[in-house]
C-alpha cells in the first residue's frame, strides 16, 4: 500500500517552491500527498521565521500533531525551512515527538532522512550549509505540476543583511544559477503548457553579479524571446540594485507584466540607514518616477515595516508621505519583529506596542484608500486576462489575472485555460474582480 504524507507550507514563494520539490522527492520514494493530517504516515511543516508570529505558529502546529503521534507512535513528524535551519538539533530537544529536522540547504536529503526514520525509528537532523557546487546542483527543480503559471528560482540566499532581517542567516549567502539552465527550464515549462513565469530570488536585481553572468535585465530580454511564453514577472527587487537597464525593460519587453514589487520598508532616510537598506527616500522616488515614465500603466506594490526601533512620529510621517506620493496598488505592512542575531535586535526600542499599533492602523487606512482608488479605476475596462483555471469560488466560473496580477473571476469555458482573453471588469471587490468575457 502507498504511504501518505501531509505537508503544510508557511511563508514566502521560496518555501512554496521548496515544497513542490518536497512533494516530488517524496513521490519518488513511494509517498502520495493527502490533505488531512490524520490520514498520513508522515507529517511535514515547511516553516518561516521572518517574524516571531510565524515562528510561534510552527510550535502551535506541532502541538496539534502530538495527539496523533500518541495514538500512532509509528507516525513520522518532520520540520523543514527557516525555523528548522535556525533551531536545528534544539528543535529535537524541545519537541520530543519530532523525528526530523531539515534545513533550507538540505531539502534533497529528505528521502534519506525519512527512510532512516522508517527503518530504524531514528531521529535525524540535517542543517549544514552546502558549498557552492553542491548548492548549484540542488536548486529546486521543475516539477511536473500541470499549471499555467510557475515560479522559477534564479537565485537563493541574500548578502544584503538588512538590519531587521533573518533571511541571510537562515538561507545563507547569495548564489545565482547559470542563465543557460534557467532558460532551458523555462523552455521546458513552456513546452509543458506554462504561459507565465515568475522569476524568484530575495533580490533578483543582483542576479549573476557574483558569477559574472549576464545581467538580470539581459536575462529578461532572453526570456522575452522564448516562443510560447506570454508573460514574465519577477520578485523581489531591491531598490538599491534597480538599474536603468532593468527599468527600461518595462518600456521595451512586451511580455513583461506592468507590475513591480518594490519594497520601501520606510520613507525616512534616518530609518532606512538604520535598516542598512542602501538608498534614501529620494533615490527610491527617482526610480519610481523613471518606472512611471517608461511605462505609464505600471502599478507598484511594496513592503513597509512599522515600529522599527527608535522610529519617531516624524519618521513615520515620512513613510506616510511616500505612500501618498507613490500610490501603491498594494502594500504588505508589517509590525517590526525583533529577530535574534540581527543587528536591529540590539537597537534600543522605546516605543510602546500601543503606539506601534496606532501607527500601523494609520498606515493601513491610507493604503486601503489608495488600493481602493487604484482598483476601482478598472471598473468597466476591457482587459487582457490570462486564464489560469477553475475559479476558487467553486461556482463553475474560471479565473485569470490581469497584467497587474489582479484576479478576475468570470463565466467561461474550461477550454480557455492557458489562453489570454479579453474580459470586461463588471465589479471590483477588495481582493479580486468579477468580469464578463468579451
Ligand atoms: N528579499 C525581499 C526584500 O528585500 O524585499 C523579501 C524579504 S522578506 C521575506 C519580506 C518582507 O518581510 C520584507 O520586505 C520586510 O518588509 C518584512 N520583514 C523582514 N524582516 C522583518 C522583521 N524582522 N519584522 C517585520 N517585518 C520584516
Ligand atoms: Fe532580508 Fe534585506 Fe535580503 Fe530582503 S534584501 S531578504 S529584506 S536581508
């Protein structure tokens, strides 16, 4: 009989891609995926440690697995991803019913760890960082998922050490894949039916710089020539490494979607410096203006941290000002979370949580107004939509996305999946649109 595994994924797209790899590796050793923990022989969590709340969630979930392990001691429980990388062996000590811990560079070792646990009831931990060659040989590989849109990882790790961020510690140093390998993967995906590819990396703008590779903009140009590929997206772009060559791509490359995620983090030069971001508010704004000049339809999204240690009301007002000026279509707003080992965790933090929360709410209120204005402007427009599948609403509709990555649900035949069609936006909701096929 086939063995079953249950997998939950937390955090960013990197973890989503790693989870696809986990699925493929486990299928190779005879496991199949199920959607309920109580039906599985192996329970896995792919974890995120970017904020304290994400990390606590992991322990909460493990607690829920305990009664299952009490009932069935042969059950194997494992944790991977950023919390696993950070905690390593300590996790096995803290959680006595945990069997496996595998770090961000060790996903490929999962089959071996699971097999050991099955055979010898042994507990295992693999969290060592790999050397360059081994890492390059172990980039997440293309899985056989049947979908219209896919992520392709172009680089892993990060060298930026923003003072608040745990990523460089849990994902290791930055490393880029050869462009030839990336393009070959994209061509293979397109042959498989994929029409949209999102290139992934913690800072795609510094793609290949360490490797003497072609620039990220040149990689986009080569991708634009791949026959059958319709849309290109990428994330994330660090503003300090956003070159004019890359900005110009938004004016020159017909397949590049008119949307960019450009994390601001703060609008205050003083805070940006403390964050070690490497740009000023004026530098950032200049790049935004250039983007809008080469591509007037472009829409931006961003990440903002509220309550960084020592943030004053004046600093916060600078952030609000920036949000008013740029008019982001979307913003992901976070309350600062102190991460052990990072430079910001050693800074004095004299704001009360009430004050931070109050600022957070002011920022969200402003951003909600901006988002509403940007998205409402689409009402009545006829827009090209790449159809991705059946609507998640479960009402027989299909869905796709606009160039701005906005979901549109509409009545249509499933044969349209994978095609770009014209859709009139009939109603704009908070997170999606309702459309009519034209
Ligand atoms: N590499 C990307 C970048 O530079 O934008 C994404 C990094 S992280 C996965 C996504 C976002 O989480 C960051 O842009 C930042 O706004 C937020 N973040 C990271 N560390 C944080 C912390 N300690 N507290 C609050 N938010 C944090
Ligand atoms: Fe973290 Fe900064 Fe690297 Fe993004 S660029 S992953 S925020 S250190």
